[in-house]
C-alpha cells in the first residue's frame, strides 16, 4: 500500500519491504529522504514487523539529488541524510538493502548503513562524489573502509569508479549476489532477526597499516596537481576514519563535505552534469524517423570521423566521394583507425570486423539512394554544398534526412536547393568526429520538428552530446570562439607574445591556448575564409593573422605558424614571427588580464548569441564551449564563470576596456543577465 508517492511499502509476512519509487534513478531528494525516514520509523514501531528490506524501483538509488544542492535546499539541511543513516544505526530491527541498477553516492551510503546488502548481478555500486568536485557526506568515508578495508576504500573513493556486483561481493561490500535481490534480501532479513544486528559502525578497520596507507595517499595527492579538492578532503575524512572514534570522524566528514559542496569547483561539476543532460532534452515529438543506414558524402578527415562514429553505433555506412582514389584513401584511413583501436584494446577484433562488414563505399551521389540519413561533409563552400543538396534530392527517397556538417555557412541557403527543405538539418560535428562528443544540431528555418528530433536521436545514439542551435553565422560555438581568438590577436598588437597568451590561458585551464589551436586547425582556413568574405584587413585585429596566411605559415601542417615545429613535432618560437611582431609594443600585461579579456570576450559574444536566440539557454552555450572548445569543465563554462565572478564586476571590466580600447565590441547584449544581478 503506497503511503507516499516516492516511497512504497508492502509486507511479506513479518518483513516490511520499503521501495523507493522516484524515477528515473531514485535520487534521494528531500521528499524521498523524509518519506523513507517516515517508513522506517513506522516499521520500527510496528510490532508485526521484525525486519526491513530497502529496495528501489529499477534502480536502488543514484544518490543525492544534484539539482537540490543549488536550489538552497540541499545544503540547508545537510544532516537529514545523516539522520536517515543515523536512524538506521539506531534501529533495533535488522535492515537489508536489496540493490538493483545503481547504488551510487548517497545511495550506496544508505545501503552501507543497513545491516546487510544483496545485489542483482547487473548492479553497479560506487561513490562517485570526488569526480563531481566534492566528497561523500553521509558516512561513506567511514563505513566503506569498515566494509572493504582501507586499501579498497581509498581506491573507490579517490577514483570514484563504480564496480560490478561480483567485484563488490569479493571486496566484502555485499553479503550476496542474486538475480532476485528483493527475495534474497527478504530471506536474509528473516535470518538476521534472531542474530545480533550487524552494524558497520561497530566494525574495526582491520589493516594494521591503515594510517600509513592513508598518509601515503595523502602525500601522493599533495604532490599531484591533478588531485581535486574533493579527493584531498575525502582523504582527510579517511584519515579521521582510521584515527578517531566513529562519531567524531563522522562529524569531520560532514564538516569537510559541507565546506566543499558549496565551493565553485563542486558547483561547476553539478552544473555540468545537469547542463549536459538538459541540452539533449527535446519537447516530445511524434513519428521520429529511425535511422539504420547512412551515407556520408566526402571522404576527408571529417567524413571519415563521422563514418566511424556511425559504425560504432552499428549504423550501416556508405562513404561517398567524387573519385575512387579519394574513396579508397578514406576507407584505408578508417580501417587503419579501427586497427589502431584494436591494438590499443579499445575495440575487440570481432567488433572491428562487424563494423567493417557494414561499411561500404562508392563514387557518385547515386550511392546514397537507399540511405535513411545522408550527412554531407564536403569542402566548406556554399556553392559546393548547394550543388550537393540539389543533386542529392534527385537520388534519395523523399523521406531521407539530409544533414549538412557545415560549421558556419547559412544552412537555409543550402536547404533551399533541396526538394524537401523540411528534411534538411545541420549536424556540425567536431574534429576528430569519432572522438569529440559535441554536435551542434542546427535547426534550419524549414527543418521539421521530427527531422530535428531524428538528428538529436542519431547523435545520442552515437553517444554524442547534441546541442540545438538556430541558424546564424558560426552557430553557437564558432561564433563565440572567434571573439576569443580576436582578443588574443589584439593582445599581440599590444606587445604580448603568443607564448605568454597561450600559457596564461592554459594555466587557467583551457585545454590548449588560442595560438596552439590555430596552428593545429591550420591558419590557412580562417585566412581564406576572411578573404572570401572580402573582409580581410578591414578589422585591424586580423592583420597579423593575415600576414601568416600570406607567408604560408599555416601551422603544424607547414612546419611553422604561431610556433615553429621540429621534425619530431616539438614546438618552439617562430623567429620569423618574432621579427614580425617586434614593432608591436606596449606596457606589460599580466596573465590575469589576458585571461579576463579572452574569457570575457566569450561571455560578451555569448550574450549576443542568447539575445539573437541562436542558443536556447546559457547552459547550452556552456555545454558547447566545454565539450567542443576546450573550456575547462571545472569552471562550468563561460556563462557560469561570469555568474560566479558577478555581473557587476564583469560590467565594470567591460566598461574599462571599452574606454581604453575604443572597441565597441566591449558591451554585453541587453539581457536580464541574472535575476539577482540585472542592473
Ligand atoms: N541528481 C539529479 N539528477 C540525476 C542524478 C542525480 N544524482 N542522477 C541522474 N539524474 C537524472 C539525469 O539528470 C537524467 O535526467 P533527465 O532524464 O531529466 O535528463 C536522468 O536522471 C537519467 O540520468 P542519465 O545520466 O541521463 O542516465 P544514464 O542511464 O546514462 O545514467 C546514472 C544513470 C545514475 C548512472 C547517472 O545518471 C549517474 O552517474 N548519476 C550521478 C550519480 C552520482 O554521481 N551520484 C552521486 C551524488 S551524491
């Protein structure tokens, strides 16, 4: 009989079976925690009940509700979860966790506070908090080492990895693995009724060298620049576990947890988790076509990467180009890529063979005739792409979805040439397309909701992160990133070296500095694009970059660019460039200012992208910049960064730079930036 929508309880003889029912993953938000506590108290006080099984519908529990933390609710009552686990400790009746699906974070902590644990063979268990910038806060650092020993607990808490039931049973985390966990837990609970109630809190941490293990892990973390604040704090809590009585150590854990959970790094991690998932959520659409066969037009780097991504999702692929040599070179490169994956044990031989079996190729667009989806990845030129879409329309079925991989061209001009523009959509993959997760799914003026949903669905099937963008120059990512590159160019004119700019931004967290990115992408690409647009030289910002193009300093591929490259690929300063830059001088500019200018340039352009409605939300923009442009995930994204910095300070800096440089770029769009900070 359900007593509460999120928790149901039924009786099996004298055993009360309490089931969390908070889909999809049974997070332990406040209502679930409260309801569970009420049910536990009811069972404890009911004379007809002699033991309790705690289960979850489909999943045991994915732990704390990550959305609740930042709604002001989570941290306002950090002890309620402890109340729950504390109450389990005080119960006179035995409790057994019946784990199916996941028991993660607070979910596993709940199970650890029970008298015993049983799991389905497919269950996954873990404490992933340190991967989310914080640490366990409901006894995980105290009870886990008591269950599995300090060495295994250190491993699980520091890496945040989740383990199978089999591994968990071997470690001593589970009493049993059973395909019917509720049935097995019920039997175990019945057996425990007459025994003394086991509690992990009463168990000693067995290793004689426990303290030495923790201290050595702490020393390692202290030396490792990549060790997160979450890992360091969790190690402190583990140290308390091995040196202090249970309750004192538990109080330490709570203190560290509360301090950490409110820090920017943990907030950014939660924001990233939720934003990545929000980006792919679309309003439900009916009759979304299924895609089982695809054709990729263009056997260049991008086309091959896209084809590999499709194959990995078991979608049949035909790789098409205009001549046999290009096609063969494409297939050879793809085969080599799959072989490399096998050699590195990222793919089994069987999977490689299965993928090659569903790969075919050919010359001419007619080869695309039977595809459900055609993805065009030809040279980035409007006329060429329009020709392809016009010709494709004569070949494909009327219901085929036609996707363009254009990164900046006007999708509507391309779609115009197709017989069914409502079936045309943009799918802007990032290179290498089989590795990079981001896909900008471009919603053209005529794109139907079903076509858009189909493109999003395919991208998800490829395990990518699709973010919907409206048509506009450069869509979301390239448009915003261009302004960041432009600031880097302007800094050169003020006498800052490419090395200083790159290293300042890399130290701050960007995966690669702007000049290293440009050399990798190729300086010819943007130079030619500027020439084609007739704008080269008009904006002084690009004059130095244009000179690189004219000199043939295209970057890595030509051996010199913003850097000079040795035969072994090593990068050093390019002396010719240093000479070229010698005439640009100015007062010294600090790393801090470099970072602020470049990062706030992202924010400024993001505000225009929002005002123009090219992106639906600021979270989508952050998702694009983190997953496609090397913006550090631990900083959330440019918009999140601006919010943390505070819009008042952002506006002050923007005004200062506008006055100093006379550059009208320095002005945010007229947006209610946040409710709190709109001024
Ligand atoms: N808090 C809030 N929402 C959560 C959540 C959590 N801890 N865990 C999952 N969700 C939500 C997701 O946002 C998603 O919502 P949506 O359907 O509205 O988009 C939904 O649950 C499903 O999650 P998703 O990750 O898309 O599904 P999956 O099947 O690929 O993975 C999990 C399921 C549980 C493995 C994965 O979500 C996960 O690792 N969650 C985090 C667990 C965690 O770190 N807990 C520790 C917190 S103390």
